[in-house]
């Protein structure tokens, strides 16, 4: 028997949206791999555990990619929070547990294990195996996307072989991206356009396509970025865009993928935590630089940015997620992973880079119209258009999954932007250090420069 198939009852019945009770014998903490993968309900719960692991990793205070990436960019700073100082100053210690490394590899292991078990089982239907295989490949690609953008070269692990994995060297980023693209294109063929549970909490074909559009943009493959993003917005499922106050509600119109949360409120609680009613700022706050970048009249500022004045100083904090306590009914919020507004901005940048500025402006103005901002003229230059897209990206995606940090890096703006704002900035800070404990466990890993 094995303990790796300990399946939480809550996850089993809530995330897979089962409509009837299922009696399983032996107890769930004693299931063998064979028994797990002989039943669609228990097999689905193993798939669901990938999402749970990623959500837990992203929304633990010390490993959140949103918060750590925001600190390292010009997006977040900390209010009386000493743990934020190394990230805000881009002087991150290579300590055990630093960053999202371990949590993301946990998701990758789960995905690899699921793929191996699905390849062996003969008890599940071919259609069900396709669905779960597609989800596993999507989640592996999702995890590697964040690993390669935080750390650069990383071990490329696609099996559960402990001996091989414990001695895996770092792979070139080109190889990691090739694996990401391979997984996502495969997931596109395996996944249905329909959501497995009726809620947008498990990956479908369009989630794979949306992430693929982002990957192509990062690789400057503008033609494929254009085509993939257009497929998502053209599907008709995710448009029109929600009003800003409704974007992060569960199963909102523009949500492509969300992560289920059991109590009806999301990690946004960490971003807007703190005793706001008494004026004390939350521990994670927006920089004034970001707050000042939002145009007058932009209703995203009133919907997504809170303010509090404490000791004669005004502080800004993220209010994309509104709920701070257990919530039910129409006010429930899920954690947003992928959404349609980003796809419009990906498409805008991709066509602008191909010298089709007027088409880019159409996409850009869809996002601006939702924010109640005036349209941008289609006669602007290519350079002006790309700058306008970057500015729109900064505001639209603020406080989401380290997007600003990654955008500065992929466009080569880190030295110019962060060097002007942070006296401690150094070019090698574009990559996180590999946690020291990983170097001890695997002698074939080599630390990033500057650490």
C-alpha cells in the first residue's frame, strides 16, 4: 500500500462536483494505486489534488508568486514587514524554503505520477483518461512556466523516478519552453472545450490555449501568440468582459481558469489584510509609483485599489478580491489563474509587433472601454502603441501572478525601470536564487549568478 494517494474528502466531493455519495473500501488513507485508478471518482480526485497543491503553494504567505514577484518589481512593498525587505531590495537570500521552487515541483510530481498511472490503467474509459491526461500536462506546463521565469534554467523532470530526479541537472530554458509547448499543444487535443465540473476550476482546451498564447508571446513568436489568443477570445465563451467589480467572482464571464477555494474567499485576503477599519495599512501594499500610473477616470482604481491614511501617509492596497471572511452565494470569489482581458492584451502586442497597429488598438480599446477610459487613436506609431499596451498591462494585471515582474524581464526593462527606483538593484537579480536545501540535495545543481 502507498500513502501518496491520501485523498481529502472535501477535495474529492467539492472539486469534482459529485452529486452522490460514494462508499469506498478500504479507507481512503489506505488506497493502492490500482484501486485509485479503477474508479473515475477517486482518479478525478487525484487530478484535483494538483490544483489544490498549486493553490496552496501560490497562496501561502511565504511562497506566493504574486507577492514575491510584486515585491521584486515596482508593484508591491511591505508595511512593517521585515520578511519583505530582501525581495523589495532584490537581495534574496538562498535560504531553505525561499520562493516557489519546492511547491511547483510538488505539482509537477503529482502531474507526472498521474500521467504514469493513467498510462497503465485499463479500468477507466478512454475519454476520461484523455481528460485527466490533458489536465496533468496543462498543470505541468503551468508549473514549469513559473519555474523558468523565476529561476531560469531548471531541472526538467517528466517522471517519478527518484534516482534520476535527485540527480537531474538544470536544463536550458529553451528545452524547458519546448516541453511547456509540447505539453500545452498535447493538452489542447486531449481536453474538451467544456469544463469537467460545470465550474471553471479544472482546465479545458481554452485554458491550455490561453497559456500557450502567453508562452508564445514570451518567446517572441508573435504569429502563434496572435493565433492562440484570437482563438480564446473568438470562442465567445469569455466575452464580453465583466465590469471590474465582478471579474473575480466565481465563474465570472471572463474567467478562463480559476482555482477553487473552500470558504468562498481567496488569497486576496492576504493582499488586503490588516485592520483597515482602524486605518492601519495592510502588510502588502502597492507602491505609490504604481498608484500614480493609473489614469484619472479609470474605474479600475476605485474597484481594485483601496486607500487608507495612517499617520498622515496615504497607503494603497489591492482590492481585486473583496471578501475577507467565509462567503456564500453570489459573492463567492475564486482565485483567478487565467482570464480573457490578458488575451486581448496578448493579441494587441502580438499584432503590433507585426506592424498592424490599427488592429492592436482595437484590442487595447476593448480593455480600456471596460475601464471607462477614452479610446486610443489608431493612427499612433508602433512604438507608442507598444508602450500603451505595456502601460495597460501593468494596470490591468496588477497584483496577479507576478505579471509585472515577468513583463519587465521579458521586455528587457528591469535595469532601466528598477535601477532607477532601487539603489540596491543589480542585473543578476532578474533570477531568484535556487534554495540552498535544493543544492544540498542535488549536487548537480549550480546556483544562479549573484548568490
